[in-house]
C-alpha cells in the first residue's frame, strides 16, 4: 500500500490530505474537510491534469504585437506540460488571430489543441 | 596627440572640461563607465552648501563659496535645475550653542552672505516639522539645492558643444611620462596628451600615486540615503542640517529640486571603490538620525534608497594643483565638492592656462539648452509642440509625467543616453514612485529603436547590466539543437 | 468639451463601469485609457483562472477582458487610447493628453476612478544591497515575458508569495528559467492554495515563509541574494542567512492603489486601503466622483472588480440622470471588530441602498472557525460561518433593502468576526 500526501487546492483551508493507494487504485482519502477535497485528491493521484498557458510568436500584427497568448483548450496530463512547451517553441503564426483559433493541433500527442486567447489584428 | 586628457567624467571632470573648452585646445575626457555622472556625482545630497562649514582658510572654503556664488547664473546659462531654498543648521542642545556660534563665525569669515542665528520660534515658523529639541539654528539663505545629474550633464554637453571629445567605457590602465607629455594606456588603446587632469574621484589617489613622489590616500566613504515620494513634498522646505554633536556628524533632511524629500547620508568608510551597496544598518541609521532633526519623517513614502561614495582624502582638503609635471590633480573632491564644482572647473582651467598660455576662443558658446520639459510650457505652446512633434503628447513615465519627446531628445542629443539609467538621469523617467516598474520596458523599446540595436543589448547602466537575457523558450531551442 | 461620464482607466473596472452606465441609460460616456489597447493589466495575465464567478468558466486574462471589450464595442461606447489624464480638478475638469489631440481639458458631470494599482517597488521595501540590473517587479517581468516574449533572467529568486509572484514562478519556469526559491516575509502566503500547488509544488520550487531578502549582490547585474528568516516583528534573525546565486530577483510584495489623481482633486483617502473613502454608491468624498476596482482597494479576483465597477457605473449614471439634486445625506459609518481591517464602503446612507448592497472587507491575520455576523442597532441580522479567513482573501457580506427597511432610523451598523 502507498500513502500520498497532498494539500487540497479547493479553498484557503488547504487541508493536508492523505491518500492510500494500492495497484493504482485509491483505497481512502483522509484529512479533507469537504467533498471537494475527496474529488480533487482522487483525480490528482490517479490522473493529474493542468491547463497550460503560454505565448507563441506572431508576425504581421497591425498593432505591433509580437506574441499571442494561448492555452491548451482543455487540461492535459501533468506529465506532458514540458512536452507541450517544447512543441510551442519556434511556433510562429500570422496575424490576424482570433480567440479560439487553433494554433497547434494535438499538442504533444495529448489530443488537445492549443488555442489563441486573444484577438490580434 | 591631444592637449589635455581628463580622467573621469564626473562633475569635477566635466567642470574642468567645460572651463577648459574656452581655450583653443583639444580636450578629451575619458571615463570607464558608459556615461557621464556615474560615480560620486550621481549619488550625493544634491545640495549647494552656503560655505559656512568648510574651515576658513582652506581651499575647500574658498571654492565652496565661489562655486555657490557662480551656480545660480550658471543654472540659467546652462539650463539645469537649481533652487535657492536656504539651509538651516539645527542646534539640538542648549549646551551646543557655542558650536553654533563658532559655525556662524566661520561662515562670516568665509564670506558667506546673510548668515543669521535664529531662535526656536522663528525656526518653527520656517520648518513646522522641526524636532522639539531644536533650540536655535544657523540660517543661511544662500544655501541651495541642485540637480547633480543636470549640472554634470550641462557642463559635459556645453563642453562638447565647444569641441571637447568624450570617450566612454574607457578605463585608464597606466600613465607614462613621455618627452612631450603623457602616454595614457587604456583598455581601448593608447592616447597621448600634453597634460592630464586627474578627476578620477575615489580612484584619484591611484593615478596620483602612480606618477607623484608625495603620496595621497583616498578612502571611499559611503553615504546611505532615503528618497521620499512627492507626496512627502513640503515636509521640509529648507535643507536641514544638524550641528555635529554626540551622535556624530548627523544627517540632513532636504527637499530636492524635483520636489522629493531626501534624508542622509551615513558616513561609513569602506574598502571597495565600487561599494555603493546600502546596508540595513546604514538605512536604519539614516532614519534614526533624521529623527533627531524632524518629527515623524514619513519614511513610509520612501521610493528608493541608495548609497554614494565620497572621495575622502586623509587631509580632508581639495587637492587641485600640478602635482607632477603636466599632471594636474583634481583629487579629494568630497563634500562640498558638488557645491564647489564650477569653481573647481574654473580653478583647474586657470591653473593650466597660466602654465600653457592658451589662447581664448572667440566663438566660445557659453549657453546650453537642456531637455525641454513640456510641463513648463503654456497649454498653447505645449499643443503647438505636440502638433510638430507628437511624441511630446505621449507619456512614457507616468509617475514623473515624462513624455516620449523628452526621452527621444535625451537619446538623440550629443552625449545622448544609451541606457535606462542614462535616460533616467536626463529625463527623470523611472525616478518616480514605481521606480521604473511601468516605464522600463517602454524606455527599453525606445532605446532599441533609436539606437538601432536589439533589445537584448539594452542595459541598465552599461556593459554587463543587460536587462534581458534571451527570448522566451530559447532553452527549448537549445535542447532541440542538441537533439 | 464636456461629457456626462468620464471613466479614468480602460481595464476591467473601467470597462464594467462603462457597460452598466450605458445600460442604465447614459450615452455620453468617454473611457480614457493610457495604454494602446483596452483591457488593462489583464492583457498580460495570460494564465487561466479568471471569470469563474462571472461566467462560470475558467478564462485567461485576455479572454476575460475580451468579453468586456466586446460589451463596450457592441454599445459603441466611445474610448480613447494612448491618452493620459494629467490632472483632474475638484470641479471635475479632466486634463487629457495624447499625440493627436494634444493637451485638452474636458469637463465631466461624473467621473469613475478606475486607474488600478501599481506594484510596491524595491525602494519602498527598503531592501539593502546593490542596485544592479535584474531586479524586477513581478508585473514588469510578466510584461516582458508575456507581451514582449523576452526572458528577464535565467536563475530567479522571488520575494513575495502573492498570486502574481506565484504565477510568475510558473511562467518563468515554463519559459525556461530556474526559479530557486520563493521567500515570503509573512508566516503565511497571500496567494491562493491552488497557485501554491500548481505554480510551486508542481515544479519543486520551495516556499520559505517568514523569510526575506537581506542583501543583493552584483554591481552590474544581480549575482545573488541573501535570504534570512525573520522574527515575529519581521526583523531578520542573524545567523539564518542563506546565499542564493541568481541573476534575477522578482518582487511581488503588494500592490498600491494609484490615487495620485484622486488626491489632486481632493478625494479623501483611507490610509488602510490607500484608496478613496466611499459610500454605499461607491461615491468618493467629491460628489459625482465614483471609484471601483484596484484603485479603490486591491482585489484578488477580477470577478469582484467587475461586479464592484458595475455598481459604480450604475451609480454614476443615476447621479447624472438625476440632475443636480442635492439630496440630504445621512451617513452612518460601517463599524467592524474582530480582526477586520477595513470595509468598502466605509459609510452608508441606508436610504440610498437599492435592492441590496455588498460590503467587502479583509481581515488582518489568518483565522480559523469564525462567525461573520452583521448587526443593525444591536440586533444580529445575518451570520455565516467561515472555516478559514485569510488576509489574502477578500470577504463580503450582502445586506438587503428589507434588512434596512426593518431598521428605520438606523444608527449603528456593525460587522463582527468572532470565534465559533
């Protein structure tokens, strides 16, 4: 059996939680004060994910912008964060770009697209 | 071969250059930094001493009084910020009245005009925040405040307009006597000159001792300061000194020409000639001692703290003389060096002229225009200016309301700014309460555009102080190349 | 030149105020923005986490701003960019300047102050040491990285664990820097737990509470900093110094409302918040001048800025549309006890409260298991339990018109925080 210590991110309480696991399955979550802690802990120990935000280069902007901010359209596995960054490196797009435009498809093989988060003329 | 090489582009070197530029000679100013005014001249009390403090009969006293007398007209001719706010020396203990009287007597002997001892009642009327312990004060209406960067730049730019050359990032390595004068080895090659002026500030003893039999010794004496925001403006309206007393020489609290309040300095002897780091103890000392002079100094309004090094020579006297054949010292220039600067320049020039008999220029330019501050214009004039040059309608530094027009002027004029600090000293962009947090990326962009260099080469104050180190994600590029 | 309403600032507060003022019937509105685009600081806050309250989804800063910018554009509310408000007089004459129109004075019936805040600088923190390149406020670094696409440094120490500092720890790490440590003067972080986990723990960045920077090395560029533990008076403890080699020090040590223009026009400032003292309508001590967002008090969530600014915009519109009626005001102060540091608004005239009013406040220390109660003339009118309250989290209580109606001739309004 494996014990994993976690801090809950649900609220400022920051409950210190202990998750007991065996064979990749969660046996118990303790230390949490509410249901949100339990849900967070189970996800965090089995399949932690994050939304990654960054920027890519943009050319031809009327307003002189040199970067366009972007994000993964949904959360991606935590282990793929740096792979995602690696793949954004050297990407240059052409203005105009609109919020939601796909800048990189299926980033780092996660099945998730990276999309623009700002309109750039 | 030039006629004169001046080592050091601080206020003394620039003053010497300005007064030497009256003659039909070639003058070259060298500085190891990237700009004028990078050492002691940029970090000091920014005051013009009336001249009562320096011991009667000394060169310090003579040049202080003379410099102070010259400065007002110079500030008009050369267009730098100067304000005759008057100064007060507080007597904080009845038992110290003798010292106050002695200071008065010394001042009278030095020729300081309009000195008067005032009693507490009058003092409180002039400075309502003065300490409850202040019993009397020496009132010197001729005391003043000045922008030290403004004055140094004015001397330098005026000198340049009269043909003086400046070479920066040029560090003098070695001085060698030749038949005709001096061979000056620098990190940028060798220069020959008929005469050398040593205005090297805290390094002046090194050059002196290299070529002179008699030795001098300069100790860098650090002074820590606190600078308060405009919101503290009016807290004091005169330069407020303390009589030297049981707590040592004391610190001053003064308005600045730009409506800040300045408190300091400490006096801490250090080894490092570049040791301009403040310390917690030093800053605490300033706050404590300022508290002897004034009540409730609003230190919460502090926008920055800094330290400067005074070039303290063991004899505590200005050394301005031909110390070796064709080698003119301008050494030991500590307080009241800033106040004396015009007189120092004048003295160095006249000493040299007496020896070499140079001819005066007929076309000497005795006036200089500083960077136009549009806030000093009428609405109509400002709008005309914007119409002609729209950059004067774009604020870059919000705290100090500095326009792009002023920054462009600072960069484009002769001896123009090359770095953030260079722009700051010329325009005040970045000197306000946010301390360049907002304007630095914008000033960097302007510098990069104007100087046609990549942003990555823009520095805070010269080589080695680059502000950015690369582009985002560049480490991943390296990984990719390696792979 | 004259406008019914001038809004100083085109960030989240200014945009929200413009939209509600318009929707309340005002048409002659001008938003004044000093930057080259609307959206304010949100443009450089490219991380996600905005809008959960307002839009029930997690947006990045630019996306959140875009929704409000769209609202302004749909309504065709006029705005000027690259325009600085140089002065504002007590008579509500605003002096504006830009490259095309020069300097001009515009009279306003009403003004909404929405200038936001600035970061506390190194100087204000009195950190001793050298003054080399490589010391940046977190926000300046954020702009350099996110907008300009540059790296301000490779090896980074961060002082201050507010959310901006934490967010920048992650941003710098992702973009290729090594963040060595985050030091926090207080014994707690002012940042969200989520940010501590996802911005520091995810990348193994240590957080040192009750620590501060006591020295900065390097004459030209930062070469290192010294960090020391502090005692309960926040004084460094000798012997606890640790040296960190780094080329960059980021400062995230608090935000200060930018009220220079407000002061100039005679607006009373609350020394606790450094923002204007406002009444139930978010009106300052100068009639017809309203304030909202970070210029009023520093917020941690932009959603609340938008909500607050919406209320200020409505109130400003009503002020203009009502014409110059000098209604007699009968204000009572909002009293507080039990660790509350301030409230916004600080005073209320009950007869001007609409359907409901939100009173926002902060506490001065981390407190667990508290009851927040509201008392009107000695009678408890509401209470709620809070498992935890922290200085970094803005609190609020809502009071309804009915509650005020039930207490005619109200003399005392009290917010009390007490242990369970």
